[in-house]
C-alpha cells in the first residue's frame, strides 16, 4: 500500500497531529464522562423527564392558551363591576348606611329604591360577589389570570427556563456537541499494559533480553546461523525515556541456532539485541501499539512482533527490511501455514509513527497512525501472544550501524 497520497491529502494524519488528536480526545472524553456523571446532568435529565409528562404539558397548555374572559374570576369581576356601575344599587347602598327602614325615608324616589332593593336577591348577589372577589386567594387568582404573561410566573415556566439554561451551559453544550462515536475506542478498550521506558536498566522493567522459550534446555540469548549479528543479551539496549535497540559494527563470538546441529558458537561482524515481553503482557485479543522510528543503515532489519508458545501464529505489527516497511502474519496450522502481508510505501520510517494491530475474535486489523492499512480474517489466532522487539542483519544484507527507537509500547484489552 502506498500511503503517499493519503498522507498528502490528510487521510493519513501526521504523527504530530495524531498525537494531538489523541490527547485532545482523551481530555474531551474525561470531560464528557465527568459531565455525564455530574449533578448538573442529573438535574437536566430530571427536568427533561418532568417537562415531557402529560400532566405538565396539559397544565402548560391550559395556562398558556386559556383566555382571561373564559375564567370564573373574569366573570365575577365583570359582574361586580356592572353592579358597581348600577346607579340604583349604589343609591340603595348609600341609603342602607343611613336608614334602617323605608319609613325613615321622606324622598319618594329614594323610598322606592330602598323598598325595591332591601333584602332583595340582587343585593344578596352583590354582597356574595363582593365577598368572593375580596378574598385574598381570589385576588391572587384573578391577578394571575389577568396577566398576559401569566405562564412566566408558574413553576412549569421556571422548570423550562432552568432546563434551557442548563442546556446552554458550557458543560452541556460541550456534552451534546460531542460525537460520541469519537470515543468508541476508549469505550471499547481498556489499557492493560504500558511501558514508556522511564528507567535506566532493562532489569528494572518487565522486558527480558533474548527469546522466550518454554523449555529450560534452550538458550534465551542467541542468534541464528543465517544472521550477521550477535544478540548481545541486552547490552545493545539503550534506555533514556525511550527504548533504543542499537545495531553496531563490532565483532563478537556468540551462540547461534543451527537447524540440524542445535546451538553452535559463531563469529559475527555486528551486535544487536532481541527482547521479549513474556513477563510484561500475554493475552488473547486486544490491541498492540508502539510508537517507533528506524534510523541509520538501511541494511538492517527491525521488528515489533507477537508470538506465543510456538512459531505460529507470528504477527508482525511492523517489520523494517532494507529501508522498506511490511506488516503481516504467519497464520494457520501444520502444512497450511500462510503468510498474509502487505508492504507499506510512501512514508519515511525515520520519522515516528504509531504502528498497531487490533486483534479481534474474527479479524486482525493493522493501523498506521489513524489509518487502517491491512486486514486479515482467515485463521485468526485464539491463543495468548506476547510482544517482541528486535533488530537483526540477515546474511543476505551487508549490515551497518542502525537503531530502532521505541517511544512506548501499549496493550489494550476489549472490555467485557
């Protein structure tokens, strides 16, 4: 796969941009998760549930849409207003304050009014209405219904306003503005191992020099008969906040594995190293990631790979050979082992990139930075594997001084 155009047009993010995006994503996720569990979100959800209830909606419509003229308060107020404007009723009320009976009144017109209205249903109605509209509760209700903006005085309005204010708060605007799919990786995976190599000696970490074998009869530190470098038992590992595997031009006699003779001593022109992470992490499924760059001679090989208690499966998360990059895996059993691979072009291996393989039950998926670059669905391993890092010089290559620089190694497991 040629990544040149994907890099040029931004499909493949630069490592610097990808680093920043990952940091920003983690910061955003932490804020998102904090808001999701916050008191403000709890209050928002409670209010949202409340305003959706049928009783709330019905009450809001009743208050908002009902006309003042349709209320009992309006009817009584208008009725009393008309009676107050009735001159005869008002005259009777004046007379009633001065006289106890009609016999005391000399004016013929006043006497007729007094006789007509005294102890009448009209006056009884007047007094009843007056008593009702003078009641403090009636006055409160009447003021409420007479107010064109009455809904704004209700508890329902206060709840809706509080709901709107919460939704417009910085935290909730951020929360609802997030694309949750962006956090899928964080929700799907949990980190179970990370090494940023903040120590000075290999023995202080969980990696060990050499290969890991399940038989004590096999040497851990050795090279192969068809290689030009002596694996140096961790002496070519430089730890300075990164892990660096150095390939050096120097002669050394070391143990070599011969396919028919077993271990033999052999003179080598170069030294380098291999380390295994058997004691660091071994797992079935998950995601293995490292940030790596390859510098120096191109006549050297480097690899970040996964292996178990046998030669197959063997997964090359990334392999550097003669200046070229390759990803792939030896999968299958017995005589049906097949190497699935893809060569990678168009990026400079001397720059840092994220190299990772996502290992699901039904697929192996390789990524470089943010971009999926290869996928295999056949013979996906279902056994524990652990990580390996090494540099070596095949007999077919000239060799030279080189270095594989590893900023970190991370392993994630799928959450249950």
